[in-house]
């Protein structure tokens, strides 16, 4: 008997986690962090209902925090097995998890100072903020367990279970998973889409669909809509940059350090290379983004045709005159004293932590400033509140008036829109695998189910957290 447990990203976009169980083995696919929603902290402490030490293997689709962010909890719970991922994903995961542990420690220390100050000033007793999920030491214990597996290489990862990665075009190293699971005399092939990238995105190759499959778990982040065309989105960004230059204003871009930051830098570089934009100062204020950008020059084997062409012409896709990268906190602080025109790209993408909060606190009250939202904003995140038109937002406990111009540029998403998701599923139209939609809020999941049913006759399931499916 084969069972599939769904322990995250069911009716929500974050917290991806699946467990495949047979009579002989248990394999986990992703162990991501919940982000954005009010219950995220509580959900991050909620573990799958099985002894993590008894897992035989873990497979990681890619290095975004909502897919890899809770992996250190495995070693905290005595897991001693291996974690399989592509080489680029392994490199990015190392950066992501170290940064996550550091930020958790800083946030906890800040919350304790804030609590102590309130207690001192008001004599109130406040409940302690939860301690970090894991420490930097936990991360260092985990990293040696990452095992590189190249795209299209079939690898036995547990008794009766093999795994193969397929390029999903989402971020550097991202993969869909094709897992073959033996159950007595039969073999069931399960495909986990991971996060699927859009067709035509910069730098990386387009996503591929692993075939064949008996069961497919497909993400549905944007299952209810398509993004604005990339060309139109680029034009909008160019217009914002030109407007900011004309008024010597700042442009603040919250962007995920992995993928989105590099895409934005690439597009601005293309504007300059094409003579569409005069010299512009662009500061990448995210130590993690700096480290990840270096990895792009190490993993050029995953580049698409245009990025490869730039390399052949001795140009770097992610470098141009005027772009600079900060490293220290002091350099970051100096940005807020720097006059425009200036573009600041800073993490994190949903504005739930990191240096971007400082830049927003300084620039949201400025009616001449521009804030450009370029990625998915989780429910109840600060980024979502800005997109929804909030007039005031809370940052570091202070009410901040929103007077800056807020722009939402959906065409830069690293996720496939509805049409690309439907097209990604096209190779399954004839073989009709069992289809399960995850990694999406309920509305987008239902919309994608209806579209797939109308196009291919799929009757997709929409599981809830904790559901176990017998395959």
C-alpha cells in the first residue's frame, strides 16, 4: 500500500510538505516554512504526525523558504538520512537556511528587548515570544546531509523508491520531481510539480513536464489568473524608473533574494544595454541576494539562450555600470540618507522581515517615492496590505502613513499563471493521471480545477492539511 500525506501548502501557498509511505520506506518531499498568515508561527511548530527520525530520505524541489525553511527541524528530531536536491538548490539552500536562522535569532532578541521595555515602562507582564524554530548550529548539522543529484539523473533514494529531477524553470536549481514507488508487483509514478516557472522568464530555461505519471501534484498559486504579459510589465517598470529619474526620487523594490532580485537586475541591465534607460544607480541591499547572485555565475549550465548569448559576448547578465551590492548594516543604513534618483532592491519579498522594512519605514511617507511590488504577497503580510491599499501600516510597532506610489507588477512573478499551468499539464491529457492541486489558496485552486476539467476532463482533488491519500 502507498500512502501520500499532505502536511502543508493545502489551501495556502506556503509550508510545502508531503510524505510518501510504503510498507518498506518513508520519503518526505519538501519541508517548508509557513509565511504571511497570522497562524504561521503556530503552523511552523506543527510537525507531521510521524517520527521524523524514521524517514528514509528527503527530497527538496527548490530553495525557497516555503519549501526548505523547516529542514533543520529534521536534525533537531534525530533524522540521520540524506536530503536530495539539484547542485544549485543545494548551494542556495545553504545560504537561505543560514540567513533564516540568523534572522530568527535577531527577531527573537528584538522581541525580548521590546517586551522588557514595555514591562519596565508599564509594569505589564507579556507572554514570551516563541524561541526560534532552530539555531545556526542546527543548520550546520543539516547541511552535510544535502546530496547533489543532477537534472534527469534517476537515483534510488529508499527501498523501492527512485527519484528524478526535471527543470521546473522557477528559480535557480528548481525542479519538479518524478518519483517511482514500488508496491509489490506494481510501480506507481508520482510527479510533484514543485513550483512551476512561467514560460519566457529571463535567465533560466522554460519549465518541463515530467512524463509519464500515475499521480500528479500540481501547484496552483496563480490558478485563477494569468499575469500581465512580460513585455507590458517591462514597459511599466521602465516608465516608473524614468519617472523617478525625472523627479530624483527613490524606487523601493521588495524582492525575494532568490530569483526575483536577479530578474529585476537583469531587466534593468537590458534596458541600459538597449539604450532605453540612462545610467541609473541600483543598490541591491540584501546580503543573501548578493550571495545568491554569485551562484548564478557558477551555474551557467541552466541559463536560457539569451543569458548564454550575453556570456558569449563577455557580458554578465547580472552586472552593468551603476549596480552595486551592499554587505554591511552600515552600508544599508547609509542608503536612507542617500538622495535620489536611486533604485533599492531589498529582501524580503513579502515585506515580513529583513532590511526592506527599514527602507519602507523611511520611504512610505514620501509622496514622491515609488514602491514596486513584483511578487506574490501572502495573506496578511505587509506586502499584501500595501497592495490592498492600506493608508497606514505597522512597522516595528510604529504606525507609518502610506503616501508613496504603490505599483503592483504581476508580470515578474516566478510562478506560472493559469494558462502556463494548464499547458504544463497538457502532456497528461491522454494518460489521465490522478491529479491533486496544492500550493494555492482555495479560490485559485478551484478555478484551476475547473479550467483543467474543461480542457482535459481532469477531476482534480483539493486536499486539506493532514489528509492522507491512498494511491
